[in-house]
């Protein structure tokens, strides 16, 4: 049985930007979309019951002079979901409440906010409105015109979290015209979460916004939508003065998967001064899979280290060009410069993915690597290549101290037809 131990890294870069204050709501769309459903499933699985809510009592608490009570009331309503729709006007009114609260006082047993700052009453209200859903959309759209930037920001987040297409045009307007960069960046995230191609033009324009956080979130959103009309503006953003914008733009180009001139620009970006950008560019080139990138990536293996080297090795395996075999074999063997176990393991995977028999010798040598993860990956790769010259080395690996290595060696021997032979 094949044990897939590839170290492929799909760097879906999270633009935390100003949304860090919004509980990190931007960037990881999957996490945003699943949060409410996950809580519901946990309650169903554990048999937890949501306590009945006295609407009048909670509405009074929403108007309490005590911020903690206002936040706790919004949280209680969030847990009621659509059943709390009668509270929409009061919750919308709280969107501009920037009073910081301590969630631990009412979120008993929950720890997901620990690494975030400044949980406010307005944020709790936005979460409750997001859980209420469709009934809150029109009031939230109206809140995008509120005088307080805090209210507009929270409204934009909730509209992205609800995932209702009625919000697309109003959010595009907020992205284009709102005076507050936090609102524009949140609107960009929401448009990416909604995934509607009508936002492409506005997001492309926002890649030239004066605020780096807006540009970064717009790049993420363009990649999340995945429309190739964004490719030209994202390519231009690879030269942005802000490294995080360049990094996010590289991810977005890989997510869109457009070839052509994009590949040439990404190849040039392999020389970026930021290692994070180079790492993301390597991933993007592998995700696109254009063989023109193979030679530049192979050449880059000689000067890269750490995560950048691992990502470049993965990209070469994803592209599958045999011309990269020699360079990858050198990484597996540790030739030329110190190579970490992660890089050697990723290069071994790449050799197996490419399937060129010229890599067999270095893979056989890697069966004696000091790292069990490298030995395991080398055994898989030898099975993937399918060369019987590896049979004796693989049989010896059946006695490896690592169970993973032994299992992978047995799989490889089965693939090449040598398992059980003496």
C-alpha cells in the first residue's frame, strides 16, 4: 500500500492585514465559511443544547451601559442564528461600538480568540448578524453608509461572511470610495469571500490603492475569485514596494493558474529580495505547471535553502520536467551545500513524481539518510520510478528501524515486482 508522504506545500497565503482586529476573518475563506456550521455540528454531536433566549431580556442587554453585557448579549444571539432575526436592528446599531471587551468572561471553554487582539462589541454584533444570515443583508448594506468607520468595517465583514450576492455591488462601492483603509481592505476580503467575478475590475484597481493592506487583501481576493482577467494587474503587483503584497500576488497568480506572460514575470520574481516572496513564487510556478519554469527553478536550487528550497523542489516535481533530475539528485545527496532534511525529502518526492531513472542512484543512497522522513520518501520515490535496480536496497530497508520506512519499502517492492523474492 502506498504511503503518500509528499511534503507538498500549498501556500494559500493569509492576508491578515487590518482584519487581525476582526478576528482574522479575512484570508482563510474556508475557515470563515465553516465556523458557524462547525459550532452547530459540535452541538449536535455532543448533545449540547442552546439555552432559550428571552428576546426582550437580550435586547435590553444589548442596550446596557456595560460593554461586557452588550458583547455577551450579541454572543448569545449569535448562537441562535436565524432565530434571532428580531434583534437585527439592535445588532446593526452596535456595529460601530468599538469598546474592547474580554471574551473569556462569556465565551466559557472557547479559546479560538486567544491569538487575536481587541475583541469589540461591534465585532460580536457582526458575528451575530452573520449567523442570522439573509435577514440581516439589507440592514448591513445600509450600514456601509454609516458615519462611523468601525460600523462600516464590521458591516463589510458580516456581508462577506453571510455570502449573499446582494452585497457584491455595495461592497465594490465601498472598496472604491470609502475613505477608511480598514473598510476598503475588509470590503476587498468580503468580495473575495463572495467569489463573484463582478468584483474583478474593482479589485484590479485596488491593487494600486495607496494603502498596502488594501492592496494585499485585494490580491488575495483576486486569487480567491480566480478570474484570469486579474492576471495583468497581479503581475504588475509582483513589483509592489511592499513584500507582503508581492507575496500575496504571487499566490493569487498561482491560484488563477494563468500561463503565458505571467510565467515570465514569476520567473523574474524568483530573484526577489524577500525569501517569503521567493517561496510563494516557487509554489505559484509549480501550481501553474509551465515547463518554461523548470530550468530557472532547477538553477535556483543551487542557491536556495530552507523553506524556499523545499517549495522549489516541490514545484519541479509538480511540473514534471526530466531536465530537473540532476539538480534534484544533488539536493537529495546533499551535494554542494548543507541541505536540511525537509529539502532532501521534498527533492526525493520530486524525483519520484518526475519518474526519471537517472535519479535512482541518489534515491538508493537516500535510503541510508539519517532522517527517517527522507528514507521514507526515497522508498516511495523508488517505487514510483519502478526501477528494479533498487530492489536490493529496498529489501535492506525492510529492516529499517522506522515503521514508515519499512512500510514504504514493502510498497515499493510490490510495485516493481520484487516483494517476497530472495
